[in-house]
């Protein structure tokens, strides 16, 4: 995208500070569970050297339709008579 188009665009995120307003009253409790794992603790007990934290997304990332569609088989050359 040309630089001139960016100047004309109404959206200029680099000119604004962003804030997240938490509305979930249980957010602190939920966040502390995750942050404790980053600190390698679980239920107030430090994880041992042989204990690991594994993280996974609930949903796999969406893929574009082209990537989700299997490739077509290669074309077969026609024989000349």
C-alpha cells in the first residue's frame, strides 16, 4: 500500500493509545491461574524440573480456502496419434 494511501486513510492506529477494559468480574482469578503457570507454579506449589506446562489453542487457526482444498492431481499428457 503506498504511503500516500495510509495518510488519507481514516484509520491511524499508530496515533492512538489502546486500552482494554476488562468487564469480566472473575478476570483476575482467571488471569492469575495462567500467570502462575508462566511463573512455573500450580496451586501455589513450584513446578519440579520434570514438570512442564503445555499450551494449546482451543480452536485451530482458520485456513484460507485455497489451503484447505487438496491440490488437483497432475494433468496427464495426451498421446498423439
